[in-house]
């Protein structure tokens, strides 16, 4: 079973924000960059570290991002981005003709560099057809020729996804960054009263936001009845709870809410699937604390600098940690974890089932009482 280890550092404790780094002169001269963005919300959130580094490299650089339409509202909260270009093809679609046409349409935009964040073969076609002179990315699916600034990934040297993104702002042979700027979203708080009215919400109680879904799969989702026990305790302590996520998460959120007593439901709101991503970001900015599975919303909460407790199941904070200093990482290090599978290969879900509600509550309450870095793990 997991034990609470007081004052244990999380992986992010070694990654404080940095303000200066030495960039070579030839990189400082690059004026206009096209970034081929990742498809997942969490990955795009981590990509903001790259955008910040590019701005540190050249404060006047013009950064455009080619991305799926559903990430547009997220990118709108990143002040480093000049323009978002919608990718007309769905995730997983090859569409060589469409990629060629899009690349040709961008050929006159004067990009000095393209940075390709996905590792797929197809993702490198647009900057190739746009004839962008410097095309940077990890080798991925053997993209020699499509990329001409090819990096070969050593996963041991770059254990964190954010380090891999950050490296693409640097020369090929540079050492992996151990310090780099964390993502940080800009939210217009003037819109919050209108949103509160739209969703019939109030800020008359301290607010805990729950993110109980995980797009990746059920092996990352803590059980609904465990979440309900946390909600029950917090509502009894005078809090309110908003459940957030995508439309796919609405049934999970409903199941949590339906496990509460009738009078408790008056302080618990299921917003999953009811908001746009932009609205979810603005509403999350109202939170006093966030409890989440390893998900895209977790990374958003971290970038909003909210006290954040995160439950890890099949995945690991050693690869995609929340990039914030106000975090409690909760995991159960059993013999088969992390397996990185969407479904539990052994069907027992022990990594999540053995994380009990009282343990999660203890970590969450400690975080709320004194924002600090706390880790929960099974020492063996």
C-alpha cells in the first residue's frame, strides 16, 4: 500500500524556472518559425516551454503553430504565439495531397525554421513542401530528407517529454536542459463573471475542481467511488466541487455525483462536456485546488499555478510530470507499474485500487494547508 512520505521532493522540484541561457548567434538571428504542434492537449501544454525558450532565444521571433482545431483555444492563452494555423486533417490521417497543398500555401510566408514536435513521418511533410530552409525535429519515423536538422533521441538523456521539446530550441549537440521555464497560461479574468452566470455557478465556497477522466484510457482513471469519497469529505468541510472534462468524461462525472447524498449534490456540478476548452481554462482559474488523474487538464491546472494533487496509475511522473511547484504526486509503485498501457494488462488495476481515498485526502489537505511539494509513493 502507498504511504505518505512527508517533504519528499517531486520530479518537478529539480526543474525550477530559468531566465537565461546561452544561445549561439545563428539561432538568435532566426526571425520566423513554424511549429508543427502535437495533437494531445497535455503535449501542447508542455510545448509552451519550447515557445518560451524560442522567445528567450530571440524576443522578436514570430512563432506560428500548425495544430488541430481543438487546441486553438489553448494556444490563445499562450502569449508567445503569433498565429495558429488549423491542421485540416484529423489525427491519424495521412492525406499526402492535403499536406502538400498546405505546405505549398505556406511557402511564401518566409519561415526561417520549422520545428516538428510529433515523431510521425507524415507530420514532417508540410514544412518540407513549404521549403522551409531549417527543418528541426527528432528522427522519429526515419525522417531523413524531410528534416534536415535531425536529432537522434537518447531517452535516458532526455527522460522528460518537456526536455525533448526544449532541446529543439538549442543546437544539436547541446546538453539536455535541467532548468527551463514552466508553462504559464494567460487568462482574462474579466470574462469569469459572465461564465459563472452562464453555468449557474457561484464562488461562495472554496472551490475544488476534479478532473476524473483521462483520454488515454481507463488504466489512468482512479475509481469513481473513490473520487466520490473525496467529494463527500470536502463538501462536508464547506467546499464546493466542479467536475470538469470532455464529453467522454460526462458519464464518469455523473457517476461520481450520483454517489453523493441529495443535499451534497447541491454543491457539486458536472461541467464535463458542457464547456469549450477555453471556458474550461477560465473556470479552472477560479479553483482553490485541483485533484486530477494524469490528463491534459492536469497540465492546464499546473500552468494556471493552482495547488494540484495528481493521481498516477499506468503512467509515470518521471516522463510527463505536472510542471509546477505546488504539487502533490500520488502513485502506487507496484511490481508492474508503470506499464503505460491504456487498459490494465493484468485486469487487477492495483496501482489505482490500492490508492485509498483517505490517502489522497491527506495529500490534498496538506497541499491546501501549506502549498509545498509532497510525494506519495510505495517505498517497496
